């Protein structure tokens, strides 16, 4: 494999691939030869390229991981597909729905594997919840709700490319983490969002840049800084309508002190409820009306047979974010290794279809807010998988 864009999340891609044991990390490409060589040394990668074009010309690379900033996703991914590479793209797939559709269609036409890293699907108890809902154990779903809250941008001294519309797109918090929640909610509940009503807020409208984008989850520093006006949202509340009359509510924010990576999804059915919290990801809360509630622990002897492949340690041994990410990467390479045949894709694995759908959801939320907070249908052109 080759990786393009060796930033914050790149190390986790490389670690997950190396954990597979049967895939070589051949090269990485950065924005310059010097920066690429430094990162290659840090990550113990043999080859370094100063441009993505040079990496794509390397015939020893079969799979490309695109971990560049959002504005680079379209050109890099298109070039990789045209070079005959399978592509694993960081989310969001693209800056907007138009670009997302172009990438989805290009991937389908290429016949190559195409995966988007909605990695929270890889948590065993997320898959357990999905199985329980799909098998009817909760009864008909009536309500899906939750939040994704962080505080790493609560300091005005933190300025990231995510706040720059030319690099991050017209959205910030919704595209960055709201997209994760929506994908996870649809995946767990088994119903799609069809309409949204959104209110977006920019709590911190002026940030102070030191001339370089901050790494995710850092704090603001000292030194000379330039004031930058920010228009993208850092807080959002969204009402949701799903298929089959299911209702929902979502809150998203990245300026909320004390919330580090507080992702929560709850699915309520007529017969029971399920709640999963990312910060307590080895537990699944099961709610009942006529008997005591339960807390299911992550244990290979307790989960559904379809879920056991995603549990790597015995009960009582905690697994975390990196293990869930590995599960997604493992399914991706299994699918790619078997020819990336659409009908044989693992059910957990998110593709460019899911990535494109995410851009449609976020775009509908932006349109709803811009229209004064009105119900707005999700415009999603259905394709293959």
C-alpha cells in the first residue's frame, strides 16, 4: 500500500495495515520531498515521494490510502482510480455532494475496491446492536437520537484547516464528526435519514492563526497570531426524519468543554432500546420496559456469531479505537483481496456509496439552515455499492 497525506490520522492507517501481517507499507507521499522524507523516517516507511502523482506511478502499489485534507480528496482519489489503484479514503469522501457523486460513480466504473473510513462501525458492540435491531429483538424502531461532542476547538487560539472553507468545505463540525454520527445511526438502526431540519451556530467566530493548521486535539499556543474570521459552524442541532416514520434528534459540537470524544447513539424500538457510547465502547446498554435494564459487556462468547470476528480478546480485556479501526481495514483488505466484488462486500464495510450519501446528508443540513430552518429532503442519487 501507499499513503498520501501523512498527517494526524496517517499513523493509524499505517499501524492497522501493519497489523494485518500480509500487506507491505511501500511508500508515502507528502506536500514536498523534504516533508515526505521526514514522515517516512518517523513512520519507518522505505520510500518517500514529494507528490501524489509520483506515488501513483509506482507499480508496486496496489492500494492507496488517501488521508489528505478534504479539498484534496477529489483530485487524489480520481487520479488513484485512474491509475488502477484500490482506494481507502478518509472521511468525508468529498467537499460536497457533487464531488461525492463524481467519486462514487468513478469508483463503480473502475471496478476497484473503494472504502471510506467510517471506522466506528468496526466496534464489536456497534455490530452487535445492528444485529439485534435487524433480527427484530427491539421491535419496530421508533426513535434514533444522540450526539457527537468534542472540546478541542473550544480555545480560539486553535485554528485548523477545517475552519477554512477553501480546504474544509462549507461545513466544519457537521462534516468532520456529524458525518460519523449519521453513518453510525443509519447503520445501527437499519433505516435511512430522508429529511432534516437544522440550526447551525458559530460559537467562536474569530480564531487566531499562527500561520499553520493545528493538529487535531491540540491546544492553542503563544506567539504572534493573526485574527481569522470563521463562518463554518462549530455547533449544530438537527431534527431528523428517517424511513418508515422513524424520528430522530442529533446534536454536534466541537467547542463544548469536558467532552473529549463523546459519541453516543441510542436506538429505541417498541420492545426495547439500545445505547452505545464511544467513550465506553466495550459496553452496550439494553433498555427494557418490563424488567431490569442490562449492560452487555464485549465478550466473544456473548456476541452474535456474525460479530465474533471483530472481537480479538477474551471478555474483560478492553479493546479500543485502534481495534475498531483495524476491523474496518481488515474487512477492506479482505474484500480487495477477493477481487472487490460488490456482492461479496462485508456488511460492515462502508464504501464510496456511503461516503457520497454522507455528503448528501450534510448538504441537506446546510440547505435547511440557510433556508431559515425548514424541513429539507436529502437528495441522494442511488447507485451501486
